[in-house]
C-alpha cells in the first residue's frame, strides 16, 4: 500500500507542477510580468555557481578535516583506525 501512495503522490506533484508552471495565465494583471529582474538574477547566479562548485569544495573540505577528525576519534576510541586496517581484506 505504501508504494502506491508514493506513485500517486509523485503523479499528483508532476500534474500540479505542470499546471502551475506551464499552464495558461488566467489573471490579466500577470500577463506582462518579466520572469526575473536584475536583483533576482544577482541572487540566483551565485547560488548556481555554488551548486556547481559544491562537489569540489566539499572534497577539499573533507581532505582538510580528515586529520583533525582522525585525531578526535583516536582520543575517544584509541586503536580505532588500527583495528579498521587490520579488519580490511587485502
């Protein structure tokens, strides 16, 4: 029963999205509205750039934080990384 709810929910959301985003403009006051103004572009473009850079920045952050996290784990659970290496198949 649960998977049918998911399928019906997805179908409903796609139908709703299509009607809202691609449906006809019914209010005459909204017919000549621009899509985005300059302020909205200035807000949106940095967010888009950050989305594309996210993968590279997150990999760099993981590399920077890897050693301090390892030191904290060793303080809390001594020998954790040694046991992890011993259990790994070669």
